[in-house]
C-alpha cells in the first residue's frame, strides 16, 4: 500500500514537472517567435530607412522641382508598392493635377482640380491626412471618390503649394501595400516628406539665386551695351562734328577757288590773245622786252598756263568730291531712319580710306572689286551703317597689310558685293587676307575683344557694328573665315525699316 502510494505520488510529481516544462517550452517558443518577428520588423525598418535615406540623397542633389516630384512618385509606386500617386499644385483657389502615376491604365483620371477649401483638408494633422476604408467622415470619403482611392494618405508640401496623395482602391488593395495607422511605411513616408520639404526649400532658394544671377548677368550685359553705346555715341558725335566742321571749313575756300578758276582761265586766255596780237603787230620788240621774254620763257608760259589752270580745276573738283564724301559719311543731318543710297555710303567710305588703299613701299596697292546689284533706296540709319562699313573695311585692310608683311609678292584684294534677296539687302565684304582662327570666331562680337596689338584699335568696332546691324536695323552680321580664302563679313538688313 505504501509502495503504491509512493509510486502515485512520484507519477503526479512527474506529470506536474512535465506540465511545467511544457509550459516553459511554449513560452520559449513564443518568445523566440516574437524575437524573430521583432528582428524581421527591425530588418524591414532598417531596409526601409536605408531606401528612404538613398532616395533622400538623390532628391537632395536635384535642383528641379519636377525631378524631385517624379523621383518621389517612382519611389512610392514601385519601391513601396502603392497603387497610385498624385501630385497637385495650388493655383489660385484650387489644386490642379501636375504629375501622376499608377499601375493600371484605367486609373487615368485626366485633369483633376480640387478646391483648396475642400472640407477634407480640415482633417489634416501635422501636414498629413489619413483616409481608410473604414473612414466614417463623409468629407474624406468624398475626397477618396474624387481621387479614385478607397484608402489614401495625403501630404502638404512647400507651405501648401503642393499636395501629394497616394493609396489604393478597395478591389486591388490586397495586391498592394495596405494603408494602416502606425504602419512603418507610412511613418517612414513622413520622414521622406520632410526630406522633400527640405529639397523643395533648397530648390526654391537655388531658383531665386539662379534667377537673381541671371538678372545680374542681364544687367551686366545691358550695362556693357550701354557703355559701348555711350562710347560709340560720343565717338560718332565727335567724329561727325569733326568731319562736318572740316568739310564746312574746306568747302568755303574751295568754293572760292573753284568759282574763280573759270574767271582766271578767261582772264589768262584774254591776256594770251592780247599778247599774241601785240607780237603780231610788233614782231621786233626792243631789247629789254626781248630779254625779259627769254628770261621767263614766254613761249612755255603761254603754252603751260592753260594746262596749269586746268589742273587746278581738276584738283578743286577732287577736293569738292572729298568734301561731299565727308558729308555723306558723317550724315550729320540724317540721324533718323531714312531711305538712302547704300552704294553712295560705301563709296564715301572708300573715298575716306583711299590713302590706305594706295601702294606703299612695303606692299602693292589694294584693289577693290565692286559687284553692285541694282538696289532701291534702303530705309536705314545711314550714318551708323557707314560706320559699320568703315569698321569692316578698316579691319580688312589691316588683315591684308598683315599678310603683305609675310609675303611681299602678295596681291591684296577686297571684294564688295551687294544683292537684293527677297525683302532683304545683303552687303558682302570679302578680303583675301590671313583669315580668322576658328578658336576666336565666336568672340568676334564681344565688347572690347580684339586681336590687334596694344595701342591699335579699341576692340569695340565689331561689337558696335554687330549691335548697329542686329538691334538698330533688325538684321544679321555673319562672319565666314578660313586661312585659305580670307574673311567675309555678310550684312543682311531689311530693305524697309521694321
């Protein structure tokens, strides 16, 4: 009896111990399962935050709002597996759809506009709005119907300038990441939104700085243009006044000489005829008269005096032509846009540069070949256009002189061609000089750029010429150059002023 009771007691004790061990094993299994779940959740969080960190870095490097928003949409749809993501931008009193993406074509919603006063937006908490399938708020359900999502999350960005809405429809929610309160992904998106906020603020600041820099650059260019215009205006004003003053001062004495040469010629002719009559009536003058006639070489004087007066008349004609060319070039009385003869302006410029075209001890004369089309009168600012001709022809002569220094047998040449092309007029000035290197052709029209040595030129001729042609005449000034065929400048302007 005692042995049986002892055995029963031992069996009961073993059963109790087994039960205790079983419970302990269950607790250990449960703890292990919880640890595994916790580790999985921790791994998931680490992976999520690594992805968020990576997308945050990419977003932070961008300075374009469109790129930032598109990067965000791609991450939300394809990395976080939400069905749809919409980006709306505030314009006046509405949010208008600007970017969107989703898995299914039939979810295309076209142009969407939400009133910024929609009652659902009043439920935003800490810049976040959460709507689930069990939502009882009619305003949030109405918003879900408008955007085609049964469960969604909304975020306001950039002081409510942008609205991001992401979520799923009821039918397809099981295929995508569900939206739940306290979900790690949703909480992680809050951190992403903060990164996007910083990126947008940075982008706005960058845009402001860039716009300010562009405005400053534009102001600098305008100041440079104003500076060149002031210098050019002063230069042309001084040159025009000088040329007009010289022409006026020369014109008076030349007119006096020119007007009296004809009378002097008549007087000389009358005196010669009188002398011949005297010689006929008195073929044997006294010794004193005969000696004086021999001393002054009377026969040569009588023969050469008309020639001398004729030469003086030719010289006076030449001076009158030069004075007329100076007046045409200065155009002091034609500062407005008027219809003028372009060929007259070119000829007057060539007349002024005639001394540079003549042969010298170092080179041959520069030949000028003219191919003039039958042009009508052209509406232009004649004085300024003449300055362009002067700059281009002077540069052509400089290039030809440089090549002549390298080759004494070189035959320098300038070709001037005018042509009517539809409603425009083209003036081509081509020289066979040294040409312009490709490396500096893009800088030709920059203010103060020059390839000439110090002390020669101002570096403003081509810049001012380009400005006169393009801005004042709404035309084009192009340059074609190579070392073999020299340089050609092509002026194209409308035949009638704009």
